[in-house]
């Protein structure tokens, strides 16, 4: 059984940065697409960023418009981990951030296309 554990959330001022990691265990996820989603209070869970599973051409990334240019998703297959570098944080980025993985190497942006989820990590951005 795959387990995903997110770490590295916290409180940061607007304009600051965070880089929460998501560590996987139970199965090697190098060939799986992995994503970050987030859920703010009173709002639905939304897609943030995704990275494809590895192939001979490398991997590709995809971002929600709201974070494009500020957030970067990356993976370290040797550590079976994925990271979300968050720069220029805004108060509207405040949410619980979830890591997710799916069997396919192809990116998906809907929650029901992901089989494995972490417990989430709180990110709070103060103005």
C-alpha cells in the first residue's frame, strides 16, 4: 500500500517562500504522475501542479493558472519524493496542501483520477 506524507507547511508572510516535500513509501512512484492539490477554508479542493512519471524523454509539468510562474513542482526519484517550491506567496494561497499519486504516468487535474493521497499540510500566508 502506498503512503504519502507531506511535510514543510507553516506560516509565512506574503512574498515569502516554502518548499514542502511529499515522501512516498510502499511503492516506487517514479513511473507515476504526481500532483499537488489544495483546499482553502470553505472552498472546494483544487488542482495546483502536476509532474508526469519518468520516461525516456524526461518528465513534464503542468500548473494551474493561479500559481503559474510562482510555483514549481519537481521530483526526486532516488528519494521517491516530490516537492512544491512556492515563491511570491499570497494570502489567497492559504490552504491545506495535499500530495497525490496515480498509476498512470500521464498528468490529470481531477481528484478522482488519483488513487493515493497524503494527509495534507497547512500553509498559511499572512498579509
